[in-house]
C-alpha cells in the first residue's frame, strides 16, 4: 500500500443557491524516497459544509475554507489507512458529523505531504444526535432562569420529554422529518401562558395564543422588530408542523414556511432541511435569551 498523501489543489465548487459551501480537495497517493514524492495515483474529495455549521462555528468564508482543508485531509488519511480510496463519497460536515469546535489539525494546504497510517477502525458516518442538543438545552435553562426572575416562573415548559429528545436526532427520510417537525412544533408552543398573561396584564387579550403572548412580552422588553424576528421562527415551525404528514387546507402556510427557512419544495434532502430548521430554532432561542439577559442586567422588573 502507498505510504503518503500529497495535497495538490483545493478549490470551491459551490453551486448557485447552496446554503453552505462545497469544496474539492485534490490529492495524490504515492511513495516518498530521499525527500522526493513519487505519485502512484490521483484522487479528489468533495467536502460539503452546511450553512448552519458555519454559523455555529462563527467562521467567515476564508476561515471555513482553511478548516475544511484540515477536516478533509483528516478524512482522506482515515480512508487511506483503511484502504478505502475507491469510489470516495462526498464528505458532509454538519452539526451531526462535525465536532463542536472547528478542528485545527492536521495543518494542511497545497503541497503538504502526510504519511498514511494503516488502521482497521470503522470510520464514523455521523452522530446520533446533533451537537446543538447540548447548546439548545443550555440556552433553554438560561432562559428559564432569567424568566423566573423577570416574570415569576419558567417560561419554557416541558410537558413531555420525548419531543425535546426526539428533535435532536437526524432526519434522513420523509417519516423521520415528519416526526422531527411534529416534535419541534410541540416544543415551541409549550410555553407558560399564565406568567406571560400576568406580565402583559390588560394587553394580553382573552384568546391570544402562547406564541403571540411571548412575542408581545419580548417586545415590551426590547422592540417589536426584534421580538417578531424570534417568534417568526416559532410560527413558521408551527406552519411546517401543520403540513406534515399532509398539507390539506394548510398548503399555503406550508409553502410560506418553506420559503422562510430557505427550503426548496419539495424537499430534496431531509437531513439538510432539518439541520437548517434546527439551526434557526437555536439562533432564535439565543436571541430570546439575550433579550431577557439585557432586561435583567438593566434591572427591569
């Protein structure tokens, strides 16, 4: 088996309209003698990075490209070590397959040469849970700690634990996507209506839904625009929930929700679509946490 890999080129090949980036990493496999590399075969690896992962990592495009070279090189070395360089599948980096912190090793680039270490371990295909699960749970706890002080109770309820656990799982099929969106729809509406109505007083209204109550409550602490941005995510999750398994009379709202989340219709990749929705939910929860934190730090009662 050849003993070395040499990186020969790296370029972005993202198609128009992609939410994320697609790179192609070119490399040669061969032997190295007396400091000279002798090529025995040429290969390439496509690396697909989701927009959600880039947002969570907080990297600009240049930083993401560097990280992608490093991640791709590591994956190539795993494949080569397991003698699996034939019919190389695209390497997908998302919140299910990538580490929570951007990897920095191996330091790679065009011209870099790495030894192949023969191994027999199984190459992981991806996690059973998104690493966003820990982040979302932490933010939910922070929101409830702040709302307990500001509003006198936990605003995010958890009447059922299963939906919260279920929504962190991957979604690779129509049935799994349906289950995930139903679970998330339950979670976003499970709010403490009593404390929100108490906070709003006469402004609450008699038959106002919980998401509208939350939107009005957050607007009082910040601004209508900021509050609307957060709760629009929750509303559109609810629209998506109403459309699966069947659209029926909700077809218009379902299509609006697809547009809101930047999803094509029909959905070509349920795994990509679900990660995008979960990432939007995470971002809205962080923004909600920030509003409550700012209010508490300002001494709002």
